């Protein structure tokens, strides 16, 4: 009010439009995932329950894949961790699987990845011609798989 900003100009600016699309996309994905898993959790648990109980590492893979699809660590945690608890998985499996929510590096569509490419003046950080040939693949896999392995081991030692 003190600066006499014209609200129409703000709403029509590209920065405001991009920001609103980002907010809607982020909250929309989280809401969609939560709604889907809440509505179908009984079927989902019945379908994979025995298999995941027998092979808890599959729960970790499930967390990893869902995070890739949802592109949100928070939405993935909210959607999938309660399923692990309801399946009666050991605490070590759930804690060990927690870093798997960081698999969002696989598809280069997050703001931080795009910003990393834009800020790199050397030109070595790239999003490739194909979906899975970008600069974040190797470091993403190394750090994510290392974090999962360390988390599983620490969970076994502590619990």
C-alpha cells in the first residue's frame, strides 16, 4: 500500500504466473497422492502386504519409485510410510527406507535442478537430450543409495 503497487501488473507478471503454477503443482501432487492412497490403502495393503512383509527391501523400492512419480518427499512420506506401519513392517525397515524419498533427482523437473543448470556458468551441468541423461544422475544415485544403505545399517544397530 505504501509503494502503490498495481495489483494487475503483479498478477500479469511472468514471475507471479510461474510461482502460482509451481504452488498449485506442488500442493496438487501432494493432495492427489494423499487422496489416492487414502482411498485405496486397503486394496494396496492387501495386494502387496505379504510380499513386502517377506521382503522388506521391496518397501524401500516402493518408496523410491513413488517419490520419483510424485516428485515430492513430503507427499511420498505422507502417502507411503503409514502403509509400512499398517503392514507391521519392522521399524528398521521403515527407518532404513526413509532416505528413499530423495529419489526425485531421477526426473530433472525440480526447481533446484533447473536452477543448478541455469547458474552453472561453466556449462558442465546439463539436462540432456533424453530424460535420463542429465548431470544429476550419477551423484543422485551414489548419494541416495549410500544414504539408504547407511540408514538400513544404522537402524539395525540402534533398534
